[in-house]
C-alpha cells in the first residue's frame, strides 16, 4: 500500500511515494557533480522502477569525474554498482515482481553483433552502460527499460545478503571472470600489482581458486591490503629491479605463473613481464588514462619465453550471478572492503577519500540525509 506523501512527494517514514521528487547526484561536466531534485522516473511499461538502497563509487567513476564520461556524455546520473528494491514492475514483463531485491551491473549489450551472437557480451560492438548512456545509481530511484532487462545485468539478491554487499558484487564480477578465463588454479603463484579494492579482490579470489602463493605489490593502501593476508606484501615504491628480485626469490628463481596489473598505469605492465616465468601470463586488468595508454614491452622476452600477454575487461553473462554466489558462499568478504559511506550530497567527498587512499570501497546511501517524518 502506498504511503501518503507531502506536496513534493517526499519520502515518509515506513514507505515511499512513486510520484514526486527524488534526489540525484548529476555529472554536469568534468569535475562538476551537482545534487539536484528531479522527478521520480516513470516505470516503463516493459521495465522496472527500482528504489536504490546502495551504490558503490568505482575507481572508473573517479576517473570519469576528472576526465569526462564516454562519448562526451554530460548532465547524466552516474553510478553503476547498484542494489535496490523493485517498487514497480511493468506489465509488459513477467519475470520480475514488485518487492524483489535486485543487484545491477552496468553493461548493456546489443544482442545482435558478431560478439553478442557468440556469447561475448562484454565485447559487444555497441556496448552501453548504466551511469553513462542510461541514468545510473547516484539517485534514489532508477528506471530500467526493456532493453536493459533483456541485454543487461540484473540478478535477484540472495536471502540474507545486505544491499551494500549486493552492490559490491559488480566490482567482484570482473575479477572473478578474469581469473576464471586465465585459469588461476591450485598451486599457482600469483603476483598482483595494485593494493586498491580490485587488487585485494584478486588476492581473495586467487586464494579461493587454490593459489599456492599470492604476492601483492602496492603503494598507498599497504596497511589496508595487509588485512587480506597476501603471502608477500611488497612496497611498490621500491626500485623495479628490487621488486623483480623479490618475486624471483619467492619462486626459486623461476618467476610467477601469472601477474595481474590491477592499477591504471601502463608502466607496471613491463614490470609484470619481468616477474613471470616462461609460458607465464601477464594480465592487463583495467583501463589507463587515454593520454598515457601506450606501453613498451620486451618483445624478445615474450617471444623466447613464450609468455602470454592478455587483457581483461568486464565479464560474461553469468558474471554478476557468479559474484553474488561467491559473496554468499563467503569466498569474498565484502565487509572488509566497505569502510566508508556517504550521502548523495557527498559523492565528491567519497571520490576524494578513494583518491587519497583512505578507503577501499565507498558506498553511497541515497537515503542517508532524508529526515524521517511521521
């Protein structure tokens, strides 16, 4: 039953109204995010209207804040690590029901291109995203049209899982897919360059997949990373030669089976190449700034060592489901990552906390500063 609302459609204690005004943090232009009041979007006839309970701030959001959204998009609600409750379900769809709790991920594929037809939806030629091409989760409500339901990512949240943990599943999904595709397995020695939330996730995931030894190299979050108990934690500010030597010493001089570059910097890719064994694998995980995207790799080392250099981007159709399952099973501990929460009005402050290394994962609570009313 709907609760009675005031003239502005304000949120009332114990419920919500589906007609009225909501708050949203809107990306206006580079380094301009403004808290606005906007009409609550209508539920599409063949889509869903979701009340957002949690939305994570991603490292890519921070980069987009400073550099701009893809395709020059402006005046858009950002945010793509989303969990919430379905408050309206369009009559044109019959899979989801009002009241169900769901987690969302950003990618929306076309379903028709060469890659989509072969199941590689993450490589879609016409790839679009929530928070860029569609309004995202930095808001109190988000409407999903049919194309998002059909070609995007929406999964029911397991019973007992919090909205925050479910929102964190999106971050986990790409990490799990990366290690799954690169067959991290029993007995492997894995080097992870990066001590942010993605680096720490790679540490936990490698452990869950049976890695024998995890070597993490970090810079500004070493103390936070230490709680994930890598076998070896190295200071990335040390000279490259010393870091390579340390990895060699930990692997009887052979090198690691796989090195994952989990920082947005091209320079570490050459370092990783020196750390892996012959027939080892270097994974370039995550994008780098477009004005610094070039890298130089020792082609003779790749050639004579038969080393594989590969990229890792997003995840397949089962990616979000796999991540929710890993969280539910306790293979990944979301509570160890989420160490700050902000309101919609403090999104930029949350981004600054990430940039300063003060938090691994900052969650937005869209209802944090909404006063309760009788």
